[in-house]
């Protein structure tokens, strides 16, 4: 193992919550409403299939190949060179996603708070902090999540202050346009939830791996519940206009004004965005360096942390010419690209591994986790 640190399954569950939901909390309501109109509050419910499939594939593969990640068992399943090819494609995918997340983070901060700050400075500062956490190892990442996840969750409850201004009638008629628009609206959320497959990089570090699947599924339930809550609150406040907002939750929080005392609460959203994206970027960053290190049989992944950070910054700046292109990627490409890498490919690997074991009669290495 390149990282000998140990974390608990509880820490894994807490870690994965902001890893999946950090970006979605602000941008997914608009993306879902673009297709599903007033039925977009249902879209989170339809993500359970992709989420469960990602968790099932990761945990089942770990049972077949204990102590290994996708970068290691892919070579055992389909051969050395084919396995390395899959790992390199997967690593490049994770690197690209890390760059996209960094760019989305920076665009929000610059566009709403730090108007005059160069976007390169915003991205580089976050990547540097994430690099320090990645070099600290899995234990530092997990402890950071335990500290910052409550800060990420609490601002969502500020939406309850909107209760006097909410109009439940905005959700009617239910399924007035049929189920197809809801399924289209669920495409982006299911791509985000598919990222739960990243537990594959943390399962070998669990001190109680038999509980890993349970806590990953609890994290999935919390994500779906939070997604539905956010969607309902924005729908009841903004109605059909939700799909026209870039950040519906930010618009909703700016609407809060109680007795001229509780208002201008945008700082809560900024804090939520910073800590959530720090955890998300760190987890993806860690997955990239760990998969590359395991692919090339390095004795330590830490020497490549900062070089990979430079590539993350390059992907975030040069990969997308404008914020509009980032949004188009999230709405059009990500719903197909992410599930292919984090659900379809793992399930194919699992199918091949299961068939090979069935016909060979080999049960060696399977654990009870």
C-alpha cells in the first residue's frame, strides 16, 4: 500500500457526502429544472440506481480483491497491459474532473465575491491547500472531512428561514409533462452520485472494511435527501424561474430577510462552497495520484503530488475557454462521461472477474466485507 494510514467506515461515509454533493448543492437545481420544469424536485430520487450500482461495484470488487483499488485489480482481471490502459484512462478522467471542479469553484468565487481577483490565483490557492492535504495522507483527508462537513451542512438549514415566502403550489401539476422530462433532468444528478465509486481508493484504508458498504449507502441516502430538500426549497420559492438561475440556492439565500436582522447571508454559502469543494477536490486529487502511483508501482505517491497539481491547474485553465463551456460540459457531457468511467467500466470489470472465478473455481482472496 502506498498509504498506510487507517480511517473508519464512519469517516468514509462523512467524507463521501461533500465529495458528491459539494458542487451539486448550487448548480444541480438549475440543471435539473432546465429539463424537468416544476417536477425537478423528483430528480434526486432517480439517482439511487446509479449510486447503488457504484457502491455495489466498488465493494464487491474489493471483496474479490482485498486491499486493492481499481488501479491494481484491473490488471488482475484483464491482464497487465489492458489493465494499465484502463488505469491510465481512469486517471486522466479523474484529472480532468478535478480540473473542472477547480474551475467551477473559482468561477463561483470570482463571479460573486472576489470580482477583481485573477481566476488563476483562486484556483492555485485551492489546489495548493488540497495538495498539502493529499501529501498528509488518507488520515488527514478524513479528519478534515470530519471537521468541515458540519460547516458544509449547516448553511442548508438557513433555507428554512424562507418558510413564510414559500409557495407549495409551485410544484403542481405533478408530472404534468410526463416522466420523460424528469428522467432527462435526473441525468446530471445521477452522474454526480456515480462518483461514490471513489470509495474504491479508501476501502483498503478502512479499519473496519466490513462496514464500508453500509456507511457508503448511508451517505447515498443523505445525499438524495439533501438533494430533494434543496430542490423543494428552491422550487417553492422561485417556481418556474429556477431553471433560469445559474445558482438558484444563492438566489434563494439572498432573498432571506427577517426583521432587518437576518439578511445578507451569502457568506454562509461562500463558506459552504469553499469547505465542500476543498474536500471534493482533495478526494479526486488523492485518487489521481494514488492510481498513477499504483499503476507505475511507485514506492511513494508523495513526490508526484505537486506535479499532478500543476496538471490540475492547467486542465482547469486551458481545458475550458469560458464559464459557459464549463456549464455545457456539466449539462451535456458529464451525464454520460462520468457514469461510463465510474459505473459501467467497474461493472464490466466485476462481470469479467466473476465469470473468470466461476469457470476457474477460484475462491481465493474473497473476504467477508
